[in-house]
C-alpha cells in the first residue's frame, strides 16, 4: 500500500465490508480558512456525528475510512470532472461555493478558480479515493465479494435541495446498478421493519463513491445510506444557526437508529460472506 496522508483516517477490519465517510471532515487548511465567510458556514453541511453513530463497526470487524478534510474544501463524493450527478437538480459542486441553503461560502472574489480546483483535486480528492481503493483491493484478496457502504447524513428539511421532509433512511443503489437486488432488498426490508421511514433510490440515488465503485459483476457491491439527521440528532426547529447547529450527540436519542444501522451492517457482512 502506498500510505495514506495523515488526514485520511483508516480503521482496518477483517470483515468484507468497508464503510466510507467522505463528508464527516471539518478540517480546513490554514491558507484557506480566511477566504470563507465564516468557519461555521464552511462546516455547516458536514455529515455530523456519523463517527459516533457508527462506532459499533469496530465490534463487527468492519473497515472504516474517512477524510478529515471539510467538504467545503473539496467534495469527495462528487464526480471529479465536475459533472453533476443529478442533472437538472440543485446540488453543490466539486469545490462548493454555496451551502445547501444557497448562502455564499466565500468572501467576494475569494472563490476557487479552475486551476486551484485542479490542485485541490490532486491534493485532497485523489488520495482519499486511492486509500479507499487500496482497502477494497486488500479485502478482495480475502473474499470473493465485498460491500462498500457509503455513509452520509443531511438535515431533514432543505427546500433548496428537496421538497418536504426527507425520509429517515435513504438507500441509494444508482437505480439498481451498484449492488445486487437481494442486498438492496434486504436493507430495505430492515428499514421497513425499523419504524423509521425509508425510500430506495429517491432523492439520493448514490454519489460518486457508489456509482464509481459499485461493480456487482466483479464482486463489489456498493450502497449509499443517507440519513435524515433527525433520526439520531435533535434538529432545531426553524433555520439552523451557529448557536444551535450542530446539536450535541445524545447516545440515548441515537440508540434506536443505531440498532437499525447495526442490523443493516450485519446483513451486509452476511451477504458478502455468501460465496
């Protein structure tokens, strides 16, 4: 293995499942931080508290990989070419210049130009995906098939991105192309029995990780799970502000969803172990 940079966290396991977390990072390089309108705004759309929510993965011997670099620097789950994953829908860019709510991230004139985006792609995007690919190769050397589970979360209501209240559990399979139907069906059944609302390939069908790595014919099954934050965090009523977001992690509040996610990851491991 080539050796990942120190801002890529890898917790290696021996089970044939990898959890990827491209959006939990909050680190912003020192030479960039003053260009943002505010540090809080630059971190506002982080996938908050997922490391704590999925902490049980170590007990399941599951590999977990995440980048500590903030998605406002570069979004590790976008097409590196800059092409939209959801043509015709509002979304954020490879190097976002607005928040999900449409607020400007950068001070006037401080937005990244194409040449800088190229540098960020090489410096922060490719090393994360190279490290993820190396973990897949390592585990594929041990098992005939593998599940890549791309873990995400988002606030439950963001009118600019989607209408109404997002289901608690949003399963993405790139419209069935990224994993076997039996895996998607098993995960959906667990969600249906959980008491939480769910949808398969709704607003979120899977980002770059799921679409790029999902290759069922060659034994790599990728699935995205986008969680509505209210399932495990107390979301504030009305607009979020620096004073109320992100809310603190409450283990007791998060436990019901955590149990469901554990059941899903156990099912992914069982699926991968069937040769």
